[in-house]
């Protein structure tokens, strides 16, 4: 466990040595803030921030592959992954450590966005229960997105390929939900259960449902497991 947190701390420091973390925070807050400002100035702001949460989760979907594309792919390309593999650390510790480093950056981004509900509290009486549920949903989805990005970074030594792969996987899980509106067969139920959009929707309505939380936790576990297996395959090559 200590090795895992050491790798996570090392990864977190790398984010802030490069401009990546600062650009990611600025991008997320700027886009979310722009949407929030539009809602306020047009009189469409809602005390529960539901529409804003939908926008924020999509921005998270686009941002996660950028945050994670270099986690393993960059080290593989530079050859430093070989040095890491010779140290007394397991593949699980490497994958989970790097994953946690990226999660820490994402949590920092969410903390910065707390300015939005604070502003709402100054001008009105926001529903803190609904806002809390929305942030729980953002955290759960963001963690799952980063797990997908970690997997994408583990199967290639090219950061652009990792970004494209991670984005493609996440867009599939986002768009698959549309099948539930265009079909009346068993595909409808399966597509709805696999849809990020559908599973996130309950959080924006103030509902923290166990099945939605389980979906994102399962997604995180599956893609982290595949990341570990990808690293194991690299070790045996």
C-alpha cells in the first residue's frame, strides 16, 4: 500500500511540474463557469444546479483522457517504465498508484468548482441536498472516467493514441444510451444500464441510487483490472 501512495504522490507532483494540471483546472472551470454565467444572466439558473452538472460531467468525459493519456504511455515511450518495473513494486501498485494521482487532480478541480454553489447561496437558497448528490455523481463518474483513461494509456506507448482510445471508449458508454430511445427490445434495457448519461441522471435529481454508484464502481474496477493485466503483459514481453 505504501508503494501505491508513493507512486500516486510522484504522479501528482508530475502534474504540477508540467502545465497539464493548471491547463486542466483552467479548462474545466472556464467552460463550467461560462455555462454557469450564461444560466445566471439569462435567468435560467436553478438552485439544484442540475443542468450545470450535466455540462460538467460531459466536460469531465472530455478531460479525463487528457489527464490520463501520459500516465503509462509516456513512461513506456521514454523507456522509464522499464526502470519502474525493475523496482520492488507490483503491476497493481503501479496501475492503482498512477490512477490515484490522476484522481487527486480531478478532486482538486471539483473543489475549485464549489465556488458555483457558494455564489448561488449568496444570491438565493440553493438545495444543498441536490447539490451534494450532483457532486457525488461527478466524483463517481470522474473516477470511472480516469480508470478508463488509465487502461487506454496502458495499452499503447503513444499519448495521442491513448487519448483517442480513452475518448472513444467513454463516448461509446455515453452515446449507447440513445439506443434505449430507439428500440423496444432487450437492447433497450441493456443500453440504458450501460449508459453513463442514464446512470448519472439520477444524481442531478438528488437521487443517490446504489445501482448507479455500483455501475461506476464496477466500471472503475473492470478498467483498472484490465490496466493491471496490460502491465503484466508488458512485463512478460
